[in-house]
């Protein structure tokens, strides 16, 4: 008796993915990348739109009469160039749009630029290093296609956020206009959003081009340095002649005459920025296609001790991973502090010439310290923006800490005699040590700038470490969220805390909200460290958040399953 084995029927036909599903993230690299970025896109769009509403509320309602506007415009126009450089190009500041552009314009660019730098530095280089691109590259997708689709997802997200910003800007002009000329026409709203998006994308394209060569950390550090240098050089070149030559190389200087909210347009100035961004993006795609996945340049230099190279346990392994990124951030922030301190002499000379409303304004801004001293100038100019920058730097270090779990490396580490809680604490301590190194570098470079200006070096040097305490607190919150919930949202949570704190500091004085609202920001409890005014309870609170968050995260990760 024989049995004939027939042909085994196939289980079913080939399943095709619809175009809508591809956009949502099923069946295409572009869709999946866009879906993974949806939270960041929503946060950035809401942040930019919210900042525009704050500006409209502050200047539309806060200066509602012609007399108030004339007084404000006269005060701004009488300011020395060094003070005007704190904001954007002061054009038609008697109008709501001109005032918003001068006061808040650079902040819009900083937010969009940092987002683009962090996204584009990691979209290829970061994923290649963690190994998450290996499976994608094993599929029938060429490396050029992978790079283009991932890049297209970021461009789509940037376009969506800028489109939302343009819509909100136009609505702000309708809602808060109090005097003739306050209305913001659609072309002005579009021009402003296009300027913000192009500058941010150009700085991000620097990180994208360097990512396949230097890796995510080095590329992000250089991209952020380009962004900060553009703000500083374009803003202060009018008061510091030595800054004029390097300012000509920055994206913000090229577009300095394009102030659409104030009714001044220079559309042609946007073309070089767009061309530079396009060229750098093409270079990034080509560099990724020509190199092996995860391969970066081996830059030889002075050998580091074994303790910083990850050869003596989980703490040093984490420190070795984090230190290059921390030092890159430290160099960028430190150069900024150095230059600001160095120009305090020129600032003091200009302030001495002030009389009338402008002099009274500066006294009102800084009633408790001398802003003509290097430390006072740093407190006025460096600290407010410095808090958000070091906070975002801490968020990037938390992202590297979280990548152990999200990339799957933690599963290999826990196969050794390493407990979950010990990994969480040891690797978190490595992050905090990296932040300490970042802060020390910034403090040293700032001290050099203060010394060149002939001021008291010790106080600003010590005051810089308060920025580091805030960064540690932000990291501690990221540890807690990552441990208790999941590490994939740890960096986002840390970044949101830094940004919300910055907005509270920015919004409360502008809208004249109650003081208890301002007290919600941790930075309001840190005193004036650059001039020696210390708030010890606030500093202790930072340490409690840092180490308490670390311990809470260790407890949480001990109780839950490891996931990606």
C-alpha cells in the first residue's frame, strides 16, 4: 500500500500594503520613520506655536496703546549694539510683528535647529551604530534608498511643524493686533516660518553630512556649535568688529535682512541657505552609501585613561560612551560663554554712554547686579539660554543611556553577572559624570573669557556649575521616566522638562503672571550664580532630582520586563 503525497497548498496569497498604511508606517522606511517621529513633531509644532502665541499676547495686549509702543521703540532704538544683539534684527519694533521678531526670533531658530540637529545626527549614524539598520539593509533596499526615505521623513516633519507655525503666526496677527500695522499677512507668516525652517534644516544638514563619518555624537556637537555660533556672531558682529569676518560664514548672517514679521523681505537671502542645506544633505546620503554600516572615522589623538574608555566596569563603560558627546556639547557651549565674557568690555563702554529710557530699562532688567561686569553680563545673556542648552544636552546623554535597552544591548549585558538595578545605577552615574565633565569644560572656557575682560574669574567659574546641577536634575527625571515606564521615552521626557522650564522663565515675566507660576520652574530657585548669589535649597533640589530619579529608575527597571 502506498500513499501519494500531493502538493502542499500555499497558505494564501501575497499581502499587499495599501498606500495609506505605507504612510502610517507599515511597508515603507519613510512611513515607519515618520511614525516613530510623530511625538517629536507634535512637541516641536506645539512648542513653536505656543511661543508665537506668548509673543503676541505679550506685545499685542501688553503694549496696546500708541504711547506705549512709541516708548518701547525709542527704548530699543537707543540701546547699544551689544544689547540689541541679544535679540534679532530690530526693525519696526513699534509693531507687534517687529517686536516679536526682535525679542523671540532667535529662540524659534534655536528650537528648530536643535531639533533638526538631534534628529538628523541620529537618523542614520545613531541607528547604524546601534545595529537597528542591519535588518533593514538585509532587505531588498539599497543604502541610498534607506537614506533618502529617512531624510524625507524628517523633511516632512519639518514642513508640517513650519506649516503649523505659519498658521499660528497668521492667527496671532488677527487675534492680538491692537494698532494699525500689527496684522501679520499670510506672506509674512510664511516668510517667517520658511526662515526658521531653513536655518534649522541647514544646521541639521551639517550634522547629517558628518554623521556617517564622525558618528552621532561628534556630528551633533558640531551641528549645535554651528547653530550657536550663527546666533552669537550675527547678533554681536555690529558691536564687536573682530566678529565680522567669521559672521559672514553663518546662515543667520546671510538672512539678517529678512525680517518678514516687521515687513522687511529678502527672499533671495534664503536661496544660499537652501542650496547649502541641499548640498550637505546630498553629501550625507553619499557618505552613508559609500561607508560600511556603523563605520566612523578613527581620529587618533592623545590616549585616554582606561577609566574613561569603559575598561573598568559598567560605570566607566557608560562614561566612555557618553564622554565624547558631552565634550562636544561642552566645547560648543564653552565657546559661546568665552565669547560673551570677552565682549563685556565693549558692552560696558557702550552702556556708559546710555541716558534716559534706555539706561532706566537696563537698571530695571538687572536691578541687583552690575551688568557691565563680565559676571553680570554672563548672568544677563548667558544663563537664560544656557539652561535650556545644557538641559537639551542632558537629554541627548539620557538618549545614549536609554539606547542600551532600545537597541537590545542590555539583553547581552544582563546575560553576565550584572543585575538590572546595578546596570541602571552604574550607567546613570556615568551620565552624571559626563555632565560634570561637560560643565567643567564650559566653566574653564568661560573663565578664560572673563580673564581676558579683566573681571573676577572665580565667581563666574563656580557659577557655571549651577548649570551643570540643572542638567543633572533633567537627567534624573529622564532616568525615572525611563526606568518606571520605558527607556524609549526617557530622552523625550528630559527634553520636555528643559523646554517647559525655559518657557515658564520666558512667559511669566512677559505676561506678568503671578509669581507662584514662575516658582514652578526649577531655574527660578537657582539664584544668580554668575554674580555670586547662590540659592542653596534650589541646588540641593537639583541633586535630589538627579540621584533620586536615578534610584527611582533603578527600582522601576528592576520590576518590569526589558523591552525595545
